[in-house]
């Protein structure tokens, strides 16, 4: 998780010895700090020393300042929800026909075959678009992925999948598939979903995270089949699950996904709920009351064709929102700037550039408990940054 030894690296090609970066505007993303015009990010041995005006920086005569022109410099980006272990399967799933068809196509693929070459390409892609942190999910190749992430230079949280409907014995702790959570503070269990993981397993996983003070992740309220299954036990998705995963004896709780997750005690301010497409106003009130962070994956939802999250209502309610790409089995790339542009285009109200950038930086840093290291441009944090692409700036000018 902590990688504070890395040099400012989000823009490849800068000589390593350069320690200061001048930009037309710097957004530190520190609460209530206004944009700094003609600002300079000064770094020292891979950490941020300070953010000052160019006039101030010029007083340090020994400082070599790299001029980035009129760009807007922001903290390095954080992709709060990915499944990098599925990156070799890009373009091989069914698109646009709903969740059941998508997941059927997914599980017919060689899920465990992630290879080093693909992962190296992934690392390059993430660096190119300024991503320096991930919340990564693994169910199939946890050892390979933990080794990859540990050597990647990324800051990360790593979530090990809990799936299946067999009743866990007594007070069993979550399984980590041979990994040792006591040696790796970046590890957490993650509940795959309410329809795929025994409720007791979900509760034990959440309880473990609470005790260890680690974040918990859950795919929640992603698609209509999930809502129908939990409300009635019926539907095409239910029939599909009963072919293998879901026991015939499954008794639907008769609740919405959010209400059921709350009933199980899974929701609090250290839970990151991923997708949240099927959310009613009553559900939103629950999410808000519990302090849950929402992780929206709008391009994934569009790819699978499950609808879209009521983001306008989330914004009005002040729910913390992260934007993420999900995996390459439901997205065309891992580029968070493209995700942000898509989100802003779909939104039926205006959003400020600062609010959008927060969904890629400060908010996911808090949700993944990485804010000591990344998420804002503040003294002592990692000297990593990204530049807002020009096309996004043209559409959402800085206020
Ligand atoms: Zn996911």
C-alpha cells in the first residue's frame, strides 16, 4: 500500500532530478482551498514539500522548475474499483444484453489466465493516464495479483473475493486464499454480492474489516435481476443462479439490495458500495445515514446495459462519490479521465470540475483509507500528479 519512495511519475518522460512542476493552475483538492493560478508543486525525494505560487517558487534560486504550460495539475488519480486480474479478457464478453448474458459470457472464459505481459501493459496504461492508486479485486489469481501490485509502484488496497452459499462454520474468519492479511495491511476480504455470497460470510467479512480497521467493498444494487431476486426469489437471473450458485432453498429477504445490506449490518462509513444503480429515495436515505461511499462505474453499467445510477440524487444528498472503471471485461479502457468525461456527459445537471476531480482523488483516497499517502497535494504525501485533459477542460472550464 504505501509507496512514498516513488518519484513524481504520473507524467512519464520527466527527468528524475526535476523536483518542481509549474502549471497554469494547481488544484490541491484540499478542502476549501481555491485553485492556485500559476502554481508550483515542489517535491523532495518522492514526497510533496509544498505547493506555492510561481512568484514564491522563484525565490528558491536553486530550484529547477519544469514548466507544464497552461495545464491544470491535480493529485494522482485513484481507480477505486478494478479487477485487474481479468485484463486479459478485454473485448470477449457480451455487451448490451443485460447482466445475466454478460456474466454467462464471462464465466465461460479462462478467468485464471492472467499473464505478466498483459499486466505490464496495464501498468503502462495506468501510468499514462495519471493513475497512482487502485482498489483492486481478486478472486482467481490472488497471489499473482498481490505480487504484481506490490512491485508496481502503485498505492493499493487489495480485496480478496468471498463467494458461495455454503454456510461458514461458527465464527470462521474470511478466507484469503493462502495470503496472509497480518503481513499485508493492504488486504481486505470483499463480499462479491448479496446474490452470490452467503449472508453470514458477508457479515463475518465486514466484522473482520471493522475489527482490523480496513475498508470493506461490496458490489451492490447493480442490476434489475438482483433487485428482483432479493425481493421475490424469482426472475431470469434467479433461474440462472439456481443452476449452480444459489441453493434451491434460497429464501428471498423481501428487501431492496440496499435495505438488505443494511439489515445485515454491512453498511457504514468504511464500506465502499460499488455500482448502486438500483437505488430508491428510501435506499439513498439509508446510504446517507450510514455514511457509505458510493463507487460508480458508469461505463461498465452502460457496457452491460443495466441502467445508470441516480447520480443527480446522490450529488444532491451529498453522498461521497468515487468514479471507477471496473474491469476490462466491461469497459474499453482503465482511463479515469474517460470515465469522468462519460459521467459528466450523462449527468442531467451541471457539475464543477473540482467536484468531478474529487471523485478521482480525495474521495477514493478516503474510501480506501489511503489518504495518508495520496488523494490531495499536501506536504508529506506522495509526489504524484495528473494533468486534466484539454478536451475535458474545454467542456467543464475551471470556475
Ligand atoms: Zn466489480
